[in-house]
C-alpha cells in the first residue's frame, strides 16, 4: 500500500514519466466505507416526514423502598456503589469509628451478612443523605433514626 507509481517510457527513449498517487487520492469504495453509528443524541426522523426530534433520555428505574427501611450505600473495593436495603434491626454490622466510615465486620447470621456486605466497604450514603463532609456523630445519628 502507500504510494503507487507508474512509469511509462516515451517513444523518444530518453524521457521517463513518473506518476505518483497517494491512497488518499484513490476513489472511495462505498462498500468498504463504514457507516456512521447513530448515538442517543442524534435526531430521529419521524416516519411521517415531520421535523426530526432528539430521543428523550430514559431515567434509571426507581426501586421502591419499603416504609421504615434503611438504605445504606457502600463503595466497594472495586469502587462500585451498592445500595443495601435493611428492613429490620439489628443491622448486624460493626463500623470503624473513623472517617470515612467503613465496615469493620458483619455479625454471623445477621442481616448485613445475608445481604453480602463485606469488611472494608465504605459507607457513602444513609438513605438519601451523602456522608461526604459529615462528622461521626452526624453519621451515627443518621444510622439510629
């Protein structure tokens, strides 16, 4: 690939013509060209020929939380965030008493262990309250409500 060269000797015998073309100068093969991919932000044409409109973003599904439940959101070792819903007490979980608050251990047979909560997970939210910048007493108050 690259440059294609063509040499043609003229009848006179002393002159040589050299023609150089680049791959970019060659005609495009429409079969070999990839088609552009549509994205969610691209307008969608109305089948009736009306003006194109961009599709609306679908909000993430809302999970119904039972009344009186406590939702604790943890950041796991792989940095994913996992909301865990507790519907009964005791929670069966011990937290380290420093910021950021992390799981020290779960109690055997307790709710936290049943939910799969692991030591080292960091508590980042209590219900809808972000814990960034909160003190230990504030966090403890949110947990015992």
